[in-house]
C-alpha cells in the first residue's frame, strides 16, 4: 500500500461503490441550513460586540470571557451526544438540538444582565457543541465513503453562508433597531428550521447503527483515540478553530475599534473572510473527490490537502503586524484565516475511513469536543492580550501573531500525523477473525 502523497491504487472496484439513495441531497441541503443557523447564532455576539460592550460597560477581558463562555459546555455536550447518536436516530437528536438553539435566544430580546447573557450563551453552546459531528454522522448514512467529501464540504459551507447571509441582516437590525432584536430574529429562524426538519428530515438508509453494532467488529476506543490520524485531526483542526473563534468574537470589534471603521461598514467587511473561506471549502471538497477518483490515496487527497493551507494561512497571518494600511491588513487577515477551512472538509471523512459505523458518532463527537477547546481559550487570550497591551491595535496584532504561530504548528502536525489509509489497515488487522466470530454468534443455527 502506498503511504506517500502520490497516486496509488485505490483498492476498490467500481462494483463495490454504493449508489447514492434518493433524498440524499435533500437531507444534505437541510443539514447545510442547519449549519447556517448554527453559525448565525455563533456570529451574533461578535457582530454586536461594540454595542454590547458599550451598553453593558464591559471591558475587553469581560467580552473575551463572554466569547469563551459559549464553549464552556460545548465539548462536554458534544461527547455525551456523540455516544447518544450511536443508539438514537440522528433525526431526533438534530431536532432536539435545534429547539435548544431557538429557545436560548429569546431571553436576550428584553433587558438583560451580563450574567443572563453569559448563561444563555453557555446553554446555546451546549446545544451547538454536537452540531457538526451529528450532522456529519447523519450525512454519512446517505453517502458511501468515496462520495463523502463533497457532502462534507457542503455541510461545512453552512458555516460560511451562516455568516454571509446573517451578517447583513443582523447588522441592519443592530444598526436600525437594537442588538437585542438580533437575538430574537435568530430564535424565530431556528424554529422555522425545526418545522422544515420535522416535515422533510429522514434517517439515511445506507447504514443501520444497531445492526452494525451487532455484526461488525469493534475497535477499542483507546486505540481509535490514540491513533495518529485521530491525534493529527484534533491538532490540525484545533489551529483552524482558534482562527475561527477569533473571527466569531473579535473580527468585527477589530474592524471598528482597531481600524476605525463604523459599525455599518464593519458589517460588510465582516463577510469577507467567510466568502473567501467558502471558496476554499468548496474547492477542497471538489479537488479531494477528483484526486480520489484519479487513484490518489487518502493521505494525499485528504491529509496533505487539508494541512498545507493551514501552514500557508499562518505564514500569511504572521505578516499582519509588519505591513501598513488597513486595507492590506484586512486582506491578510481574510486570506490567512480563510485558508483554515480546508481542514474541516477532510478530517471527518478521514476518521470515518477507519472507525466502525457503530462507533463513528462518538469518535466524530470526541474529535469535535477536543478541537473546539480552542474556542474557550482563543477569545479569552485575545481579550487579555488587548487589555494588557500598550495600545489596542498592538494588542490585536499580538493576538493575531499568536494565532499565526498556532496555525503553522497545527498544519505541520497534520502533515506529520495524517495517514488514514495506513491507519485503517493497522487498526483493522485483527478484525476479520472477530467479524467471523460475530457473524457466527448472530446467525441462526
């Protein structure tokens, strides 16, 4: 088996490929909208950051705490729900998550204290922690492995479009009415998605988790979680999520307070990283699928393809403090952080390559729980850095430099550790005898 980033025989015949069931793309589109709502919910605090800080008289450190609070229960919830979806149909789990999102927004419509705002963001984070991993697990019940990268890219696109679509609308509400009403609008949109999912959402027919649990061999969770590809996915995506969480919390305040743009102007500028990121995500999904169709192994078509942009993006971001002019600084920030999107497309399919179906929901959730720990750390680090810097702009630049170093290191770790094709062979080496024993145990005598 080739372990290099060069074309290799895929080892699959055309006859082994499963057809995509009818309705797969409808569910994919609904889950894309699920992620649109998810990221609109995430971005609203950062977008309304300056009005919130002004109205509630918050310091940079307090606002950093508010940004981090969203992730306090994010990881714990992701792990718990990940094990739940090994047993419970994803259709109902996704519905419950979306209801929590919607209800967590409405308390902010009226007068709210900092404590109430903090608690609502913690509850919202608990509801949104499992979102991507559960949605990916649901989609993989509709697509065979060799066709999963593009649907994963579309699912990941929900993050970008959640911001692209939400920012102008929410910013208009913030500028012309109040930041309180922006939260209420998101609650209403969440309930609309709940109604659509109740009507059209279905469970994928390609996999039955309970049947798989009874017939397929198991791999001990310790082996899965200590495999180098799992560790590499967590490390690489941690760096990407550091950049993403800064974008969600601090990008708009940086544009307004750091560079001097108005709130109205900042609303349009805040879309730019997500537009660029959306392009990166779709290109990555398409290129990965083309590479696999041409016989490249998944080390090249997924691991290398996802890691290299992280290194390049970090190097671009590191140039920010050394250039002059707001336009050039914004351009470097947009391109550097936008390149991170590639890693989100390739890691879930890589983990799905070697994880048994009945364990995949938990593994994807634990992966998500670990890399999103960056969301707790990054906003708070940026807030503390700004608070203690000689000037606000110097604080932002130091914070973005820290981000650049983390991105480069995470990308290099990805290049070193992501070998899903050899991982599968190693972890499943003893699976055949176990599978035969399990089949004998469940077959009628």
